[in-house]
């Protein structure tokens, strides 16, 4: 799929024809990750537009991801927002132009602040399951090795061809996240800061891969988000990413030695074998549901804090 301004215009026209006028200029865009589509319950006067009906949109095939664009008002100040209930991933077979197309549409709708959520595995052993990591930087191996969403003809000619990403994660929005956490009386350990590693998936990391990413400086790892961040920055949006730690990446201190086990067996010695550790998507979804209220309250409060700063 090659993105053209005409196709984006067609998409925006379709959306505006199916959404009430008071919701046609959302101030904030929200992208819901695995198990986090419950954020939609925060929206008032919600209008759902199925991806299947929107020109240019792909379909999300991942369990825990709905496939609708949600328009509505959020917070006590009734800020108009648009939320993706489910995102697209390269591992589903979607090209990066399709993965990031909704971000370009949000920009044309008037969105200038984007909040992205995802489920992530902890590489940093200090991060407990259930912690929300406010991302301060990313490590994107696909970007560095030829799977960058900005490869090819430039879509937005008003932006730099060689896009700087040293300021990808908005200090202003990250500050609001921590202010919101304090205003909501969350425990100090509920939110932490860290570096997100993007990997292609859909397999979870091997112990060696997890160890490599940890040594490289990443705190959490996931299979999404960075393509949208890159395109949002190209479109001139400010970005914040909230990563919910749903599991610890399996990185054992040492490997099980089959050689030693065989030698012990042949010598008639008994050896205790620890059970193999694995990660499942069901575990990820379960934690997303469990922490849904916390994420929902945090995002709602951040949007309320964003709104006065956008007032003219």
C-alpha cells in the first residue's frame, strides 16, 4: 500500500461523513494496545467506526485487539478524542504504510498529541509486573536494519527528510503522566521511566535475545508502537508512550546443562531439574484486563491536563 494524499483525504472525508460535527476535530489521539481497549469505556457520546468500513484501513487480527476507531469525549472537561481500539503490526503481514496509516489520518483530523499504550515484557529485573513504564527513548532494531516506516518516497514534504528522533518522546506529555499519577494518588512505584525495544515478533524473545537487549540498554520490549511513533513525529505530533509490564522476559542466570544431566544420570546420581519458563499471550491479556482501570484513569487525567495547554 503506497500512501497518497488523495487516499488520506478520502479516508478523512469518509470519517467526517460518519461522525457528528462536534467530534470531527479531535484534540488527542489514543492507540490501545493488547488487552487495553477498555480505555474506550472512558469515552462519552462514543461513536464507533469499524476499520472494515474505513477506506485505507487494515484489519487487526490479534486477540485482545478490537477493530474500530472510537470518537468521543473524555474527562471532566469533555475533551474530544479519537482512539484506535486495536492496532496493526508488521507480523500480521501488514506493510508499515498500513501500520502507520491511521496516524497520518489522525494528523489530518487535527490531532497534535498522541498517547500510545502497549503491553511489554520487562528486560530490567527491577521492573515488576503491573508497572507502567513512561517511555523516554527507544531501541528499534528493525529501524536500524531496513524496516523503517519512512523508507520510500516522502509522504509529508513539509517535514525533514532526515527526521531527528532524539526528542521523539515529549517531555511535556511525560511530565503530565507523572503529575496525573500523583493527582490520582497512585503509589510511587506505579509509574517508572525506561527505554522500549521494538522487535518484529510474533515470537517472544529467546534468553540470548533478551540478554542482548538488556545489555544494549532496553528496559522493556514489545512488538509494536515504534513505527507509529516515528510517523507521528514526522507529522509534527507530540508523543507519549505508556508500556504496561505484563510479564518478565525469560533471561535465566545460566543455561540448563544437558551434558551435566546425562553424566549425572549415567553415574546414577539424581539431579533436580527446574521447570522451563515460558510466556503466553493469555498472560499478557489477563494483566491488561487487571490493570485496565489504572491505565484508563491515567490516560483520562493526562488528557484533562493536555486540554488547557491546547486552548487558544
